[in-house]
C-alpha cells in the first residue's frame, strides 16, 4: 500500500480511510506503518476513543485492507 490509497479497516465494518504517510522500519520484514485519516467513523470504533480523537492514527498492514472502489 502507498500514500493516497483508499483503505478499509480489517477490524471494523464501515471504517474507510486514506493513507497519508508511510514508514518502514525494516526492508526485510513487513514492519511498515501507515498513517491513516479515517473518512467515516464506525460508531462502535468512535465510542472507543475520547472526544478529542482527531480521526487519524498509525496502523500496521494487518489492520487495514485496500478498498475496492470499482
């Protein structure tokens, strides 16, 4: 995945976002992190955060999936 890709959460249905930054810690392992801005909040996910949550977070590859927009 790369900057600009639309993604969805692997854990929460209806949670979609866009990758705005990537960071890799090792060229040999899948240790990449993806800075995601969530476009729509699943209500169960939003309730697990405080009201100050800014709709963005760093995620690992197994926490997000490419979103099919076809």
